[in-house]
C-alpha cells in the first residue's frame, strides 16, 4: 500500500522535479564542460586567426607602399607640372594588379595625385599623413573616404628628402 502511494506520487511528479540518477547528472555535467570548452576554443581561434589576417594585410599594404614609393616613374612624376596625369594610371594599374582597394599617392602637403575615385584627385588626403611625411612608415586601421580599412602609409623619399607619401589599403569588409 505504501509502495503504491510512493509509485503514484512519483508518477504524478513533473519530470523536472524528480531526482536524476548520478550517472545522468555526470553525463549532463560532462556535456556542459565539453560544450563550454568547444565554444571557448572556437572564440579563441577566431580571435587569433582574425588578428593574424589583419597583420598580413597590413604587411601586404606596407610592401606595396614601399614598391610604389620606389617606382622610378612615380619619383620622376612628382617633379612635373601635372603629376596626377602620370601617377594616376600607374597607381590604378598597381591597385588592380595587387587587389588593393586603394593606392593613393600624395605630395608633401597631402594633396592626392591618385585615388580610385578620380574626382578625389587634387583633394587633401582624408586621414593623418604626418607619420609618412615625417619619414616613418605606418600601418593601422583608419576610416577614410572609401570606408574603414587596414592600411599602410609610406614616405616617398628623393635625394634624402620626403617629397610625398603612398597610402595603400584594403577595406575591412574583405
């Protein structure tokens, strides 16, 4: 009689309230620990890979910037009366060939001689050019006229003097 009452009470009790056997509790605990470990590992991997990819794009932009800054045609064009006419096609050809979103060449005042949008030629660059104009290469993330990008800025040096800069970038969307 008592046993039947216990069984009846057990059956009427919601399953959530019933005590679980130890084995089931341990299994749920193990599944929880494994799931948490996988989530933490995935987040850490994503952060590491994302940082490495960003750094690779910055280094790629830096290498392209140095190459453009050392291009003889660009150096010669900087001294001409209309440098944009010579530099714009060179910069655009390089931009397309390397897959960059922009290759901007500017003079020592930050005035653009090249830009993917030709309407921007003759305007001042939209981000701070001072590190490159001080003779130092720079990499980082900035918001420019085309959007937020990973970019490098490299000085153009001729006869030991900084005569301009090259800014190369890849939009963050990539």
